[in-house]
C-alpha cells in the first residue's frame, strides 16, 4: 500500500475526454491493489494560453516536478495555429519535456490479435508484431542551435541544427539496451550515418556502449531502410533506438501497424518525474462526440505504473484489462470494422476500469 500524487494535464481537444478514462483506470488500480492516488490538475497547451497567455505556466512546471508522475492528455488545435512559434501549444510540450529532463521516449507498437484486421497492412505480415521505439526526446534538431529564419527576399533562409553529444547518445542507448534485456534482447539503432556526421557519431557511440551489453544483439539501419522494413517485415524488430526527429517519424509509422494510433501509449522518462501521454494528438475533428479511443490513455496508465512508479504487477493488470476489453468486442470507431457495433469513449473506459477492479 502506497500513496502517490499524480499530476494531470488534460490539455486540449480530446485530451480531457481520454484523460478522464485514464484517471478512472488508475483509481480502479488503487481500489484493486490498495494504493492511494491523489490527482492534481494543471494547465498546458492551448488551455493555458487562453487563460494565462503562455502554453506552459510556471505553476504547472512546479506542480508537475513535485509529483510522482504526470498523466498528459493532448494539446493543440486549429484555434492556436496562428499564434507565434514560441507560444504555440507544441512549444509548451517541448519545454515541458526539457524541463522534466525526459530524454527517453518509449513508444511501444504491439499488434493485438483482436485488431489484426484493423490495420491497412496484411494480417499475416503483422501477426505477433511487438516493437518498442526508443526515441531520444530532448536533443537533436528539435533543440539544436543555430536555428532561425533570416535574410531577405530569395535569400531568406530557414535553418536548424541536428546535433548530438556523446553523453546524450550513451544515455538513450543505455535505456534501449536495458529495455531490450527485459524483452527479446535485440536492439536496432537507426541513423543516417551514410550522410550525416551526427549519425556517424551516433553509430560509433552505440557500438562503444554495446560492449557492456554482450547479451543483447545490436544491428544498425539507415532511417530510410527502416521506414521500409517496418512495413515489409515488422516482426524483425524488438527495440528500435533513434534520435528525436527519426523517432518522431518512425513512431507514427509503427503506430499504423497496430491499426489505430488510438491504441498507443508513450512514456517519457529519464528525469526525476516521468511524463506519460497517449501517442495520438488532440483530434479536434472528433471532440465532444464520445468517439475518442480511451485505450491509448489507459495503456499510458499502464506505462505510468510500469516505468514511472515501478509497479509491475499493477501495470500487468492494466494491460490484461485492455486485452479483455478488446476480446469482449468493445470498439470505438477507429478500430471497428464496417458493420461492427460502436461503443463510446466512456463505455470502453468503464469496461476497462471494471476489468481492473474485477481482477483484484
Ligand atoms: C509527438 C508530436 C510532437 C513531436 C509535436 C506535437 C511537437 O508529433 O509527440 O510525436 O514532434 O514531438
Ligand atoms: Mg509525432
């Protein structure tokens, strides 16, 4: 029995709808396992911009840092697309990752047998796919300097810098090797070392660190080839480790193997407080319609328990509940086949919470 304080940033769009179901799942875990979770809400993204004029108010940073873990919904939307770059909801998200020192972003893409038909890729290619993308999150071209837009007329230039230091590469590679040890012990490091110096250093550094992990099999792939291999034969991958922008792109691609981005969780760890968010965005097109799939957020709660609070049995309980919900046939529109009955966000969330409670 333990007491935890959990920060919740509902955010924008469908964020509040899916977060409500995540909180419900966590309360069910508390009831089933005898833990107490105290929730505090904070603002970020468009909601914060509207109220305080900034996408990440200082109170939010402080409150989140004082908690055990952060459950995050989604931010952004058409309403804020025209605001200045540094005030965009997305800027708040990037700043929060940096503030929390959350340099390791874990994005699992595992294909549930029940959803084999939901993907646009052939079921026989997908069956058994279970990939963990480990994306570096606080470095690379997202944060590198110099950056900017300057000059005049046809010579006006926009530029960014892809830069990685050895310590940044070593710490993310270590996360990948450690996770691989808990899985099938294979790491594929993805770079563009045939063209980019930053990638050459990336590759050399990963090879160096691998000496400490002789039990883990290491391979290397160029990012373009990896994009192809993920579609051609996704089962070949166990853990993929890569930089910020390659990871951004490959993790969206990997998500489509599972049929819907509405199924995918993520964890951003490495700092003192972990940051847990569904991989999908704020989906402004379906706000308030009870169409959002809460399973990504509920799976995110599983990751919060596993990687944030180190409560493995509790995390397993959540993952089992998700499988139960799927085998009971409940489907939000994103994962329903034509003609299948559609359930609401809340119905799916209630079923998951009930399955967690029943498992005590
Ligand atoms: C993601 C998103 C973000 C990113 C955006 C919203 C800044 O695409 O979490 O993958 O690029 O990191
Ligand atoms: Mg992305």
